[in-house]
C-alpha cells in the first residue's frame, strides 16, 4: 500500500498550530514543532491529557485546520488531494453526523461521496451495520441514537471506503465495554490486513492492547515515543504463572528465589472488570432483547473466532487456556483473557466482504507468516502450546528461538523470556 | 459531479425538515384552491381570471423566494454549526463541489416546488371558466384577452422631432430676445417638458394620429387586435367622461384617393372616464400588409371642452397561446429562484444564517422595487443625487430586477406575451453574469476557509 514516495503513512514536519485570540495575537499554542512519523501498517497510539493538542494535530492532518507553521503529509501527500482523501477513514472526536439521516442513509451518503457504485454501497452498508452491531437499527434516525450507538455508526462511516489509513479520535469514548472490545479486535484485524491506524484515546488499557507504538503529547509537544512493549517492559523483573500449588511447594519456590538473592510475591489472578462485564452481557444477551446496540454480532462475531477451516480446528485442540495473573501482572495478557465459551459463532466473511480481500488463515500449517506475523484474532487470547505447534509448522523458529506465529511474539511469552 | 449530487440530495433532505418548508407547502396547498374559489375580481370571468392569476403567481413567487433564501442560507450554516462539515470536508470531494451541491439542492428543491405549484395554478386557471358558468360573451372575452399571448407595440416616438422642435423654439425666442432669465439647461428642460406634453395632448376640435409598425395579427377572419390607452382631461369634464371618435387602419389609403380600400379602416365612438386603462377591439385585418396601423383620435368639440392628454397608447395583437406563455412566465420566476439560491449559498460561505438571510432579503426586496428606486434617484437633486449615484445606484445595478418587465404576474394578467428574447436576455444577465459571479466568489471564499476554526 506504500504507493507514494514517503516511507511514512503519516509524517509531520515541525507542525505547529497557534490559535490567535480575537485580536489576532497568539493565544493558545496547541501544537508545537511536532514531528510525528507513523509507519505503514502500524497502529500508533496518540496519547496525552486533555488539551494536549491531539485533536488539533489530527485536524491539521486532514486540512480542517491550517498549520501556523510546518507541514503535514498523509499517505505521502496532502489530504486535500481527492486520491489521497479516498484512502482515509476518519472518526472525529464527536459524532459530526447528520441527525436527520438514518444510519443507512448516512452510510449511503458517504458512500456516494466516495463514488462507490450502488451495489458495492449496499453490500458494504449491510456488512458494516452488522459489524458495528446496528444491523436492526439501520432505519432509525441518528438523532435518536445513544452516544455509543452514534460512535458505532461513526466508525462504520470511517470504514465505508475500506481505507488504508484510519484516523480515530477517541473511538471508544461512550462505548460499552463490549463495543470497546470489538473495536480493539477490529483494529487488530485491520492492521493484520495491512491498514495503518492512528488511534487517539484516553483509555490506556485499550491503547496498550492494540498499539504497536505510542507517542505521548503534553502541551502540544511530543514527550515520549516508542514501541509499547519497550516502554512498558520491566527488564529487571520476572513473572511466573503456575497451576495450583501446595503451601509446601510455594515455600520451596520462595526459598529458591531467596537463595538467588531476589524478591518474590505470590497472588491469585483476578479477572479484569472488562472480562467480567463481557461475560455477564454475553449471558444476558442470550435471554433478553435490547433496543440498543447489539453486542456480539459484528466485529466480535467475525473476529472472535478463528475460521472454521480444518487446520484451524486442529489448532484449537492444541491450544490451552492461559490463567490470568494478578493485578500487578503484565497488562497485555490480563486484558485478553476470557473463557472460551463466550465466543459467538465465527463470521469470518463479514470483513472479507468489506475489504474485498479474503482473510488469510491465521496460522497456516504449511507456511508460517514471517513478513507480517499475525496473531490469532481471537478473544479470548489463546496461548498456543509451542511444542505442538512447532511440530505442526515444521519447527520453523524466529531469531529468539520462539516460533514466529504471532503478530507480537513477546505478548505470547511470559515476561522477561530471556 | 456524482458527489455533488450526494450533497444536493442531502441538502434537500435537510431542507424538507425545516419548518418554513412545511409552512410554505401547507399554506400554498390551502391558499391556492381557496383563492381560485374566492377571488372574483370585478365579477366578470376576465376579472376573476386576472385576479386569480395575479395573486396566485405573486404568492407562489413570494413564498418560494423566501423559502429559497431560507434553505440556501441555512444549509451551509447548519453544517458549520453542528460541524457536520468537518467530516464531509475530509472526504474526497472538492470544496467547489460542496458549494455547487448545496446550490443545486436549494435551487432544485424550489424549482421542483415551483413546477408543482405552477401546474396547480395552470389547472385551476383552466378550470375557472367551467366552474364559474360564465355567459358566452364573457368566455369569448376571456379567450381573446386572457387565454392568449399578445404582443404590445408602442407608437413610433419622435423624440428626435421633439428635440428638433425645442431647438427651433429656442432659436425663435433668442431672435425675439424673449429668452427668460434662466440657465440654458433649465430653459431646454422646461421646453422639452412642454413639448412632450404637447405631443400627447389633443385639444378640443383637434385630432391626433399614432403610427404603429410591425403589427401582424394572424391572417384568420376572426383575429382581433386591441388598442389600449389611458388619458387625463384638463380641465376635468363635468361628468368625468370624455367622448372620442376613433379611426383605426391604414390611413395612407386616404391619400391615394382610391374609392376601394385594400384594408378596412374602422371607426368607432366611445365615451370614457379619465385616468383609467381602457381598451377596445378592432378586427385584425385593419393592419396593412407591411404591418402599419394608425390610430386616430378626434376630440369632438360638440361634446368635450377639455384637452385630452394621453399617458399611454399601445396596440396589442395575439402572437401565441396561453400555455407556452405561462411556461415562459414560470421560467422567468425560476430565474429569480435560481439567482436567490446562488445568492444565499454564496453569502453563507462566510456569513452566519441570520446575516446571510438578512442580506438576501435586502437584495430580494430591493429587486422588487429596483426600477422604482432607480427612477426616483434619477429625479433627485444634484448633490443628493451624486451621493446616491455612487452608492446605492451601483448596488441596484449590480442586483437583478424583479419588478416592471421582470415581474412575471403582469404578463398573465394582461395576456401579454413574454418573448423568448426577453426571457433569454433576463436569464443571461441574471444567471450567466450575476449568478456565476456570486458562485465563483462563494467558492473562492469557501476554498480558503479554515473549516474547523471556531469563532466564539
Ligand atoms: N478552534 C480553536 N480555537 C482556539 N483554541 C483551540 C481550538 N481548538 C483547540 N484549541 C485549543 O488547543 C489546545 C489543544 O486542543 P485539542 O483539542 O487538540 O486537545 P486534545 O488533545 O484533543 O484534548 P482532548 O483529550 O480533551 O480531546 C487546547 O488548549 C484547546 O483549548
Ligand atoms: Mg481531542
């Protein structure tokens, strides 16, 4: 998808925005000398406290605001170029949608602006409505929607053109936890399909779950930037997860550690509230109708489960559920643990219809993806039994000795694997 | 083009949800049939048709003009206010396509309504003769004077002759050393006035002839033409009426001395009130083959003591049917609506809804009395006139005229033809020059506007 000269999907050069007051005197330095670089096919978490200039930066990227100084390039050009605009999906901070249009009309309107032919529009609208969990509500006016429902339709709108670059300004604000989860799954899946995503959010847990790299803004300046794992990893600590142990065994372990001259702390894992909530709603969903957004249909439906291919079925038997560490444990694993039975039926074809590309099988028994490693887009995250998998894949190994079968191998490994 | 259409469609969806749109629609749907029923004019069928067509067309034109202004000023403004524009702008659509889409939406909706209500007026007008059960002669009169399209011809003016005569008089006065103690300009002005009135006046026992060129009524035996006129009488006659003897035809035949005239010359006598518009019918064959018709008036001294001053004198003859003329009248109205839509959109690219609406209404109302103001400015004194000439006059020249010959109603009421030439000229000036200029300015501003900028 890197069709342009620039090697970055988003690149800003000394981007500065100073809002003047009524008299034209500089008043607010919203963004100062920002050099943002987002690579192709990366999920970039754009963080910062309120008023730190995130939205202002995005608006300059999209030519909604004119920079005071500096330049902003997207997909190797300017967003004013219709050819480039056609490859961008944007979800604004608030739902800037026509309240008098129905969800279906809204999507149709934007589809028309993108010049999509009628049959494509129709099928994409159906797919997207299904995907964001609004399938039955397509003929209701957006003005009557709840905040989260509006967010969902806003997201659907951003995807109508199957964009290469997705700019999301707080996509999960106002969304229920299941919606949030679905969005995260969707983002991972989209990234797997080669899309680039700029994600702006205050929910750090979400950012952490999906982003490859993050940048933290403060006062219009970039404070720190780097790969999430690198920034978060405690290189001097180690975490071990085990099954039930007798008190004697525990004492023995502790004594071993003490002998090593290190410290140790033992707790039982606790579910995150998110996981708990998702479980409750999934149960209720089975027995009770709702006038709101329907969780569990779209994104989750598609992304939660691996495709029902024979190879996959085999793989499922090979994986074992991983228990959840306590609160102090690594955050990535914690967020993604969930009982297997909460997964709805697979709906792999939904996103395929949307993107027009067949989803590659997550793990192929004959060929392990190396260029763009993919993790099973499954909720819950399943830890693959490495020994069995290695046999299956013919023992192909990555540089660190582990099998390259996930998008982020380190997330599959216990911390401090070295 | 395709995405402009999406914008246009959305603009319409937005407009039909405006309360003013519903109000206009309901009002017209109720008022038009009521008017067809209630408006009786002077009681005759012709009067009824005239008053209905006049009021209904004016009402539809007025309300749709207001609606056009409201819709076109509101659309972009609302997009900015609820910030929906922020999202639309990021899509692959050029700014000018957004402006044009809005324009097509606003204009399209109103043209659609205009078409609908015009059909309704046309249907009601056509139904009135049957519904009113008028006697035969009234129906016949309505046919010749309302359900027709007549060309109006003014007499050949001899302005040059008037000027020549004034110069002669000045020369005589100078020779006789009788020039009054006034500036030459004032003398010339006064004499011109006098001479012009003299040209229009017929003293008792005097006669006057008006020559009309290019009168070609249809060559069928039933065809008619009309002489239409208005006069004052000085002094006022005791019974307020003037008795006149009229001749209409090719007067050149008098001078040939032939016994047999090739075309007939008609004579008639009429006694009529001053200061009202009158007209009488003459068979169409009174016109000479080369299109010349002369109208002669004799101020009979046996019955009148007053000088008769003609303010208006015209000959009308049918050139087309009512339907086509009605269509052209609707087109003239459409030109107005299209212009207003462009005006509103263009203004709302940089003004807020209230300001843009106010300004549009100003242009609209100024247009409705444009000709009148221009005339009164010309008559102003030197100093004041100068001030106006460099301010308001330019404004008035810049905006289109909606009154006088640009007013659609008059054509229908008097059964006068609105020629394609005139319509084309009006459309050319209003749409091609003024409207395009407005849209270009609007697009220019909109393209440079910082969309997400917030001014509080
Ligand atoms: N149109 C504007 N006019 C003046 N000041 C503005 C404008 N837009 C933003 N600002 C200011 O610029 C700064 C950055 O705002 P911005 O919206 O980019 O923050 P943000 O990082 O998106 O915050 P949040 O997390 O609350 O969304 C703020 O101080 C804000 O007040
Ligand atoms: Mg923001």
